[in-house]
C-alpha cells in the first residue's frame, strides 16, 4: 500500500497545540472542582456516611496543595505496589468475569497478562483464607469477607491507568470523561451515596408505584394503602402486606410490568399495603412493641372495614421477622384467628446463620451506631445503604466507580436501583436493639425470652398456615437461615426456593420468564434444606403463580368487588391517592 501522507504532515502520535490547550483546560477545571469541593466540605465540617471527605491533618488547612500532593503520592505508591504484585504472578487465571469483558482485556498482551495475573492472585488470596489453621469459623468469615473486599477493590479495572477502556475513552475525549467522572464523584460525595440510577429517570406516581389506590388510614408511624379492584369478583379474605421499614414499600410496586401489587390485584385479591414513615423526630423512640402494634392495628382496620373475620398477611425481610412476633403475640392473646395465612418473603427468625451481615455487628460497630444517633435519635438511611452495598461491593460500588467516575458516564436507568438508592431513616434505639436482641443474642427463637407489650411470646406456638420463600443466592437472608422457619412454626407450611437473591428472587413477575424455583412435596416433608434441595423439582420462571394458587386454597370464597372493596367507598374515606406522602419523605 502506498503511503499518501504528505511528508510535512504532523505526526498524529504527537499532541498538537490544540490538544495541549485542551488538556491544560481539563486539568485546570478538575483542580478547581476539587478545591471548591474541599473548601465547601471544610466549611460545613461534614463527613458524610461512607463517602465523606475527611478533615485534613493538622496544618493542612493552611497548605491545601500539600495535603492533596500527599494524597497523590500515596495513590502513586499504591499503584506501584500493585504493579509489582501483578508482575510477580506466573499462573494465569481462566475465569469468566464481566469486569474484563471488553475485547481489549484479551486482545492486548499487556492487559491480558494483567487480567490473568490479577485473577490468579485473587484466587490465591481467597484460597489462603481457607487454608489458614487455628481460626474459628467467625474469625474465618471476617477474614474471608475482608479479603474478598480487598481483591475486589484492587481490580485493575478500577484504576484509570490500568483499564484499557478508560484509557481509550480518555484519549478519545481528551480527558473530558475524567472531568465528567470527577463531577459525578463530587456530586455523590455531597449526596453521601453512590448514584446507581440517573436523577430524574423515575418518579413515584409517574412511572413507579402507579397501581391505582388510596391511602385510607394513617398514623404517625405508617399509612395504609388500599388498591382498587381490577376484577369483578375478589377473594373474600383480603391481603395485608408489611414491607420492611428499612426500605420503601414500592419495591413491590415498581414499574407496572414488574409490580407484585398490580399482578396480585389482577388475580382477584383485595390488597392493602403498609407504607412506613421514614424516621424523624416524631417517631425516633418507637420500639418493637410499636411495630407489632402497628401490624395488629392494620389487620384490625382491614377486618373492620371489610367486615371479615380474618386477613392474609405478607411480611418481607425484617417485617417478616416482626410478623412472626405478631403471630405469636396474637396466639398468646387468643386472637390467632384474625390471620388466615402468613407469607414470608426472605424472612429470618433464627439468626444463628444470618450470613455476612453479622460481620457488621461487632462492639465497635454498635458503639459507632450509638454515636451516629446520639444527637437526633435517628440513623441516617445512607449508613444502612452503605452496609448493604458493601455486601456486594463488586456490583454495587466498584461497578459504578468505573462507569460513573472513570468512564464519565451516567448510570443507566434501572427502577430497582433507583429504589435501592431511595434510603429510609431508622429509629436509632430500636435499630440497635433489633441488632443486639436478634442478630447478636438470637433471643426471638427462645420461648418467652422476648415480650411484646408485656406478653411473652413463643414462635413455636404459631399454627397459622405459612408460605415461606427464600432466595438461593440471597446474601442478606441466606436460604439456610430462612429455612429454619420450617422447623420453628407449628402450622402447615409450604417452602419455595427461588432463583436469584434477596430482591430479584422476590420481584420476578411471570411475564419476565426469568430464573426458576424449586418445590419438594415429599411426604414426609424434608427435614433439612439439603434434603429439600436433593429431592426438589425445578420449575422455570416465577414462583408467583404457585403462591397465588396456595393462597386461594387457604380461603377460596369470592365476593363482588364493590362497596368497601373500592378504596374510599367504605367507612374509611380516602385521605390521598397512592402512593401517599410517607413514601416520598426522606
């Protein structure tokens, strides 16, 4: 091929004056953004949960450039040490990993070696944890979690100078991606949490939580939403759903095609949803007694409104734990007949094997939680969000570091992650007591060890029919821990093991055709989760149809969907449209 480049043409590999001006502009703007953020942070004296810029060392305020220079030097030394580490690796790891899915990681010998070295070293580090002798299981679990967090953080994909996609993007944009990423990072620092979905993509009542309904009852702790019927007849026995108070209820009412609420209403169920209030000064002192009382009250409000003897109930995560306490309380009071059935979504009552969350419950953590709530009595929801994100740091932290900060992209719109970032404040004292009494001391499963409104409760006395759902990959409520409900409850029970985890395993509409679930109808029933799995039958898709068939078998009678079945048409008038005010407050 003939070279047609003019002999006096500039070498494209050598940056011209225009390029140098552009890079100078980018660096100047970046420096200005950092300085402004630093100054603003010092003025506020703030350290936001999980992401805040910490107060500089003594004397740094007088020489901020020295402080930043020291940070840059530490960063450089860290990269140098990491480069030496990967240079010592000799065994390549052949592992499929979406962090290294771009062709540059395999096609370029340098980056291919880097990728393989990192994966090999990661495997070795993680394997060493299992080989160390003399560790008890609790210490090994802590070391395993810390090591996994370390190797995830040190992935070469997380560093601009080691990631070929970032380098390519930086050259193409002349550094504008890094400037945009810096802007994204500083914005997240001000918000106190990593952005996982772009601002403005979703709005409650517009494209989230749009199932028609009305708030028909309200207390300082919760609102009760009644949804409009979608069928001519409905089950006579209504359903009351208790979502976790540590999250917003609309995880069960996302976009219409994903909404568990809409799907259930479409099956001919009169559905009521509790929407807990994000904690503020007015409810900072609530306790377990208040949450159990709220569940009992919601049950009684619905029974009275519709003139029925009993209701079906659902408790999700921690609200399922509380639902178990509510059922035991009603049993002790001789009022168990108020609840026709109880469905537990990823709920635990025995916390002996509660998974990685127990790693965050040491004495230092408990003292920190007390300090964080000492002034207001309320725990900032961003603290809990940071904890849950750490449990899946690779997906929920480092993925966004690369996309948002290094590539300079906005995160793609995703309703579930919008919900994940919509944090809820918690009553500080009750949150610590919950962690202490249940996670650390595991008192709920001891008959009589826990009292509700002065009444000792015993979960083994619960005879209410129960449907128990667990997620196979659940990292928050491990399936083995959820299974223990099968051993503790005394009534008829059905267990389903769903594919995926704590959220996607629950929010899996039939129309999506995703995942699978397992059922084992052996007689006698399996005595353990391992026995259940060994004899289980796999079913493709969503477990929701299995649940609705089970629910209808508990109380099959139907009635016309009129009168008080229409929100606001009964003795309780509509207060406002769903989803209500409480879910919108932070």
